[in-house]
C-alpha cells in the first residue's frame, strides 16, 4: 500500500495543493465550504457520487454533471465552468495522477479551461509507483467501469484486465498522465482515508 504522507509530500513538490481527510464526509464538508457561488463541472466519478457532492454543491452553485442532467448539455457546460471536480483512476506515490476516459470530457477538463480543478481520491486509488498506477487504471478501474456500463469488452468477459482491444464498446480510449498542474490552473488534491469509487 502506498504511503499517504509520501504521496502528499510528492504532490506538493509537483505544485499541487493537498488536503487530507479521514472520511468522505469530512472531505465533502470541506469542499462544500470552499466552493461557493461559482459554476462547477463534474467528471464521471463514483467517488463524487457516493459523497453526495452534486446535491450539496447545487444548493449554492451552478452545477453541471452528465450523470444527473442531459448528457450532451452537461458535458459541454461542465467544460466551461469556473471549478471542475473529478477523481482519478490511480495516483502514484511519486505524485503522478492517471485518468482514462472514453468520451474525453473528463480528461480534457483536467487539462484546460477551468480556474481550479479538484481531484478527490480515496486510498484505494493509491499505488506505490507510476507503473503500478498505470496498471491499476488499465486493469482494475477501466474494466470495472466497462462492466458498470454493461459493456461486453474482453476485459469484462474474461476478467483478465486490459487486452488493448479494438472493441467498439471500449471505454478506455485515452489515458492522461498529469505530472504537474497545467500552467495557469490551480489544482488541489483531496486525499481521503477511505476506499471510494472504482
């Protein structure tokens, strides 16, 4: 298991702000207090969903999330918000954030267009090094997401992880590795000592 202290230290060295919380509720309360009176976009995330952040933030912000609203409208609107919230498929102890995407809205929003991006990450996403983080994203997170969507990709059918398939149902069409926050964009990583999301 990766070391939270080392992860936080390495993320800070890379230029991220970092907050650490014992529970998802504490993290949600923090975000609800920090994000106020702005436009907010959500990336597809089981972590954000289970934390109840959409309902919390919608009471005092303009929030767009394709899991809760019209998919096309919400995806486009979320890309133009002040703040963007997402999780990660994996986080290396060395500080690299790994995300895989099928449509591209989530990874695109971590690269450009927002004043601030929050990465909300449970302890189950942490891996001791970059190679293991990539392996987690490809062989655990992406197949679980494909199964959740009812896809019949080789990773789902065989249960043997990513096979770099050419299935038309493939949900892993792009992988982004963030070494540091993008220029001109504030980025904060919220580390939570609970298992959250895929």
